C-alpha cells in the first residue's frame, strides 16, 4: 500500500487527478473504473481542467441505483454526465454502468475488454466500496444489493427525502474491483477517520468491505489530514 498524505480536500483531489492523468498519458486507451459521490467530485473537476485527450479511454462505473435512469438527477449516470463526461471529449459510447438486468454480464464485458487498468474508489461511512455493504462474505461479482439504512441516510442529502432514496442498487463485486491493475482510494474528512483506520490497518473482514484492499498489490490511498487524523 502507498499512502499519499494530502493537506486538504483540494490537495487530495489534485493528487488523485494527477495519478489518473499519469495513467492516461502512459496508456491513452486506458480502461478506468470510476466512482461517484462527494469525495471524488474534485478529482473530476481537476481532470476536466487538464484539457487532456480522453477520446481513447473507456470507463466502467462502479455502481448505479436501481430504477433511476440518466434523466434522474440522482442517478450516477447523471452525476457522471454532469461532472465529467460532458466536460471532456470522452466518447459517450465508451462509458458503461452496471444494471440489475445485466448483472454479471458487466464482469464479462470488463474482462473481454481486457480488464480495468485503474479503479478509483471513495469510502462509505460503514466501510463500503462501490455498494458492497458490510455483510457475512465478500461477494465477488456484479450483483444487486439492498442498501444499508446508514448508506441510504448518508445519501439522502441529495434526495427530496429519505423515502425517495432507492432501496437497492447494482454494484461491481469485490473480485471485479480487486482485479483492477491499480486502485486509488480517496478519503476526506474527520468523519471518515475511524473507518479509514479500520480499512487500512484492521483485520480483513467482509464486515469492513474496504479492508480487502490491503491485499491489492498496487493500492494507493490519497487521504487528507482530517481523514488521517493528523
Ligand atoms: C459511489 C460509490 C460509493 C462512494 C461512497 C462515499 O459510486 O462507489 O462507495 O464512494 O459512498 O461517498 P461520498 O464520497 O459521498 O462520501
């Protein structure tokens, strides 16, 4: 594991964006696994500002709420279109999302394309990565999950009210994520410091899904001082 200590949110965003930009320079047709959420918003902003050529990359998002399509402002497709895809020259046909119908076909799609070169992740308050919620086992492939009440509550800030937050989502599985050649985990804020400590230094358990990242051979954490408790 490589730990990059960022000063603050802006510095975390710049450093993670630099790692992704380096990947795209190194391999212009990189296949990138992407996350949504508040933490990685700054990463997309910085990446868009580089003015880089993204026309050869393809993207595979981690997860999507069930029942929300791109016209819904809370869908992850809408988030990606607004915050990244429409700001760069990525080809819309090169962008992919999991869905409940496709299920494991999403893994086959990624595998046939040659696998992910880099996976960007955020960290849930309960240790989830993608929407792999704490449970009794690591679920390997793309699957539909019932979201934890704590996750629905954390994400309700974007919705009209708690009832409007979908109860299920489809997510890449742990194997799908761990098969990426390089993984970057971005973490910001004091409220994530305890879970980050458990993810990085605690026992590797499906009850703390992110802890499995300790086993990845090319795993970089970019965390700000608040998240690191510095
Ligand atoms: C979303 C995703 C989630 C988020 C996590 C953190 O695609 O994969 O695992 O990364 O819930 O969300 P924020 O950054 O909003 O705290």
